[in-house]
C-alpha cells in the first residue's frame, strides 16, 4: 500500500535495495531498512512528544526486534523498549537493551518473571490478579516494589482476536483494593489497545472507544486513592497524533510503524515520517499466466497491493499482487502478469517483521549516496553471519 509513498519519499532506498541485490549481498524475502531515515523519523517523534509532554517507549517488533537498531534509537534519546511478549523481552534483555515496559499484549510467564524483575522495568502490565500476586511475591522476595499497570476494557471496545484481555471496568474497584493490599507492587497506571484507529472512510486517525475507556478507568483509580502517573495509549502513535493524545491527557505511548513511516495515514507520502523500509524479493517462476516471487514476509493485515519489477533491460514495471489466502503458508507472493524469472521485486506494505520468516538488512548512508550494509538479521533480531565471519 506504500509503493507510491516510497517512490515519493525515499526513491534512494529503492535504488539501494536493487543495487545490493544485484551485487549478491541480499537474498529474496528481505526487509531493507534505511537506518538514517528511521533515526530521522525517531528524532521528529521525540521533538513532538517533548513539546506535548508525552514519554515515548520504543516498539521493536515491527522491525524484527532488532537490537542493533534499538541501541541506535536509545542513543538518540529513547529511554527503552516495550516488549509486547516474553520472547521479545528475552531477546532484548540478552542484548542489554533496557526493557522498561513488559507484559503489555502478553503477560510475562511465571518462570520468566524473576529475570524480568531483575532488569527493573519501569512498569509491568498485568491483566489478572494472579499475575499481580506473582509479581508482588517475587519483588518482595528481592526486597523491591515493582510498579505495575492494569490493562482494562469495557463493553463495545475494539479488541483484536487473540488479544482479548484485561479487567472490566465493572470490577475495577475490587481489583484496585486487592492490588493495593499487595506489598510487592505499586499500581501507577493504566493501558489499553488500540487507542487510536485509522478511519478509512474519513481518511483520519481518530480515537477508538478504548481511549475513552482508559479515561473512565483513570477516574475510578483516582477516586480509589491511586496516584495515576501513567496513562499509556498505544497504536498509531505518530507526529500527527501525539497532539491529539496530549489533548486527552495521555502521558505515554509507543511508536512502532512511525519509525519506518509505515503508518496508515502515510499511504500517500504526506506525513512528517518518511518511508524507511521496503520488502525485496525476486521472481521465482511463472504459472498459469502469472508470476510468483519468493515469499516469507507476508502479514495478513499488511495491505500489500502493488509491486515494482526490475526488468533485465533496466525498465521498472508496476503490477499488482493477486489476493493472498490467509489459510495457507506464504511460500510465494503471486503477481499479475508474466515476468522473467530472476527479476528483483520491490514491495512496500505494513508489516510485523517478528511474525515473518524474513531477513532484515540494515543500511546506513542511503540519503548521502554512500550506502553501507551494517548487518543482516533474522526476523527475531539474531545476526546472520556472513561466510567470512
């Protein structure tokens, strides 16, 4: 969905990806990330957030939980990373990346809680009393008090399948009383997801019902005597939405797609964040009048529609993808039309690299005309060693 935005905002990334492929440095099914553009996007986000007094946690799942890039972003001024599940926390902690928000979309399992608490995260999100009790007991045993947040929900909120969780507003008073009696934890805030959603018909990113549930929950906690220091409202965080979140009293949010410019609002390439990532693959074969390129990087909510084909004569041809079947493994992407086997293919769509089988190529110097391949990683942030290493 971002091919036109990519051509408009970062044509140099297209040229660099193709050149690296021609040199044999990259295989198909590789996400190529423009490091300098990511850092520029990240700097813009920090400046807007500072102006509106909002703290930003990093999201790394979209970029394959990449520790090298996470280190660069922390050097830029980000305090640390949100680990949305325990395996991301494990990867980041092993690379000495500060995980300052853990347990948001997936709670930390019992046998990993101790190692997470030892990292002294700023906050851990819980959505069961049993998990709060586990954290309290472990923290108390270590002589600590761990700050926690509650994930909450109400009727008619927007919940993605597989992410149904949280305390219903109707039981929040009881939950708060129980947690305030636990000596090893301190309740400091609330979170929900998604708090903002792109509205296709209106071409705007607007508050979801979840955001207003978050504000109702804040009032309940304050009436119960809780000092609420964090209202965390993730999803669609960007330069254009941070002022909106500030208007509602949000204190923290967690940009992810904004770092690579792949927020839905940027489909025409008109947002402050510029596209900093593309998907590189190659024509594998033809079948029944269509072409098939190597897959592995498909994300079912990615909205992948168009592709650029690099023909042997130097011409670049645009074509469209045929519909993907979510019930099948994405061994290949199917493209309309017949193209020569071995041609490079570039796509640009919304992704979650950690949920793919793709490689990740980090490239710096693209904007200055002196690209450097900083490293190849798998989708979980592990370095892929070159033959000479």
